[in-house]
């Protein structure tokens, strides 16, 4: 069978599978060892991957795809010539050939019939537009976090993923870590008693950044980098990524409101996602949110460098969400010095988790066995592997679109509450604020620079 026919057959079977197995609730695991020799699938059976955005974060996730025996990275895309060339060389060295295609425009990659799935790891303001185009093109999607810059963007992507039967994995990879899985199962099953409070903290955004016009770096398509964002003159380090062999401390675009919501979403989405996963129904439904934040007074960066938010859910649980260092009282209580974490407080104990450890009180809580009547959470030990398994089975991933929009909504509400500095009441069913049109306007899609539109 020729390569072209193999790809066509695979894509035909994939499309048919969307209708035949789309209702499955759990993934059917396909081991790569069953598909080819030495743990690697035969070329005609590998899931082909295109990587859009191959800066520092994109390359890290791309490495996880390269490690999968039943997938093959066949194309990379970036608006920076240097990043693009580095990624292509990295892929070709990995496979021992020269077959990786390169694109400076994501539309070219999405038009390629030989690409089954895409990794999207661009700056945040591009996430939804590229993901929408990918869904329409019939590609399954692994999307780096957060989702979008507005709730309207999130809703549009959710509708498209449902409409096209797209397999979607959100990049909140902590769900595929055993520590977070254990903590969330203990909290969800009442092992700490009735859930009363959730403490969430993560790093704050950065201040600074030059506002003086500077020449565009060689090899950067600055107009395409901006895309739907407002045009502003190029400034030093605005588009920078940490690059191999360097330690550039001036990466600032994640803290500029034209391109992101700052770390309240870019980092906070991880800790908030674990809070929602472990809190279950206790953290759903209507809520009230209020808080204060510190914003830079000068420089290009304009997102909150610190914040203190309180979220009261209708079922009685209260969440406190902090930026920058956790309060001393939390550090003492959980014996934690980490700059991020999620802690569940119940009437009979607590459990706290971050990327280095999980702890609890009483200590035996983590070692006790589960009862037969207790609920077990979806299990994944490899976030990219889970995505690929679900591409084959058409099952739901561990971080599907509904979960992505749920946590992204909480990030959106947090950012709006910090900007408006007043208590907001949220109707979760209607996805609107109650009696606050100014706040509701901030949920709408932002104006986009032509020719881009939602």
C-alpha cells in the first residue's frame, strides 16, 4: 500500500469511527506494541501529528508526541524561522530522516491531508482561531492551555468540537499525574468529610517590558504573529521565547492583555482545574466572585501581578485563589513551600497537592483503600498517550472540551472580577452575570484585526 493510500484509508476509518464509536465513555487502550515491531506501529497505522507553535512550550509537548510509538510528527509550523528550523531538525534527527514538512502559516499545515491531529501551542490569542480551523479541517486537537481570551471564544470552540466530533485534549496535564489523581479521588469521595474550602495558589504575572519601538527580528513574521490582536509597533522581547542554549529573562507576551489574561489563566488554569476535578459537584452551579489585584503602573505588561480572590459556590463551598506566594498560614498548615498548589479542606481533614508531592491530614488518609461504593476518577498516566488512545477509539479524553471550558470560564471570571473590583454573581446555566451588563460585555469576543474573525 502506498503512503498516500495508507493515509487516505486511515483518515476514512477515522471519520467512520466518529459515528461508530463516538458515544464510548472510556478509552479503549491500543498498545503500540500490538501495532508494530519494537514498540512502534507500522507507518501506515501511525497517527500523524502536525505541531503549530514550536517555541519553548510547543517543543516540550512535541517531545512527548515523539516518544509515542503509535504516532509520528510529520509537520511543524511557526512564524519564526529560527524556531521552525530548529524544530524540523529536532524531528528529523529523532526519526533519522529528512521528512518533516515546515509551514510558516498554519492554514497550509491544516490543508495537508497527511496530518491526522494537531498540537496547538501558539501564544494564547491564537488558540481558538487555529483550533476552530483545525476542527473544520477534520483534525483532532491537543490544545495547550488556556483556551481563549473571552468566554465567547471558548463557547465557539466548544460548539465546533461537538459539531465535528473532534477528539479534544486540553493541556492541563496534571490530571495525568498520579499525585493529583489521588488527591482528587480522596476529596471527591468525602475522605476529608464535607468539603468546606478550597485553597488555590500559583505564580503571579510579570511587570515591565519595553514600550519603545524596536526593529523586528530577522526571520519573524510579525504581522502573522500579531494575527487578530491589535497592531502595535514591535518592541524588544515582545515576541520572545526561551530558546535552546539561552536563558532569556525577558519573555513578556504572556503578561500583555492583547495576547493573554496573564498568569491568572496561564498558570492558574492548572491549579483551578485540579480544584474543579477534586471538588466535583460542590464546585458547580451558580457562584459569587470578588477580589482585588495589583496591576503594573508602567511597561508593556498589564495583567495582574498578584491577586486575592474569593469564590463562593451555591452549594456552600468557598474557594480562595491567590497569586504569587501562598499566605504564610497556608504554608504552615500544609508544610508547603511550593509556588503553586491546590488544597481541599473538609470537616474531617485536608489533602494538598502540587507537582512535587501530595500530603494530607490525617496522614493515613492517603494510604487507606477505596471502598467498593466509592467513585473512581478517569485514569491516565500519559497525557499525550491518552489523547492518541482516544483518537483511535473516538472516546472522550481525560481533559475534554467541557472540562476545558469549565476551568477556562473560572479564569475568565477571575480576570473580570479583578478588573471591575466588585462582587459579581454568575448564572452558570445561562453563562452570564446577573444584573451586570458591564461585566457581561467583557464576556464577548474581542474585536479582531482583519482578515481574522471568530
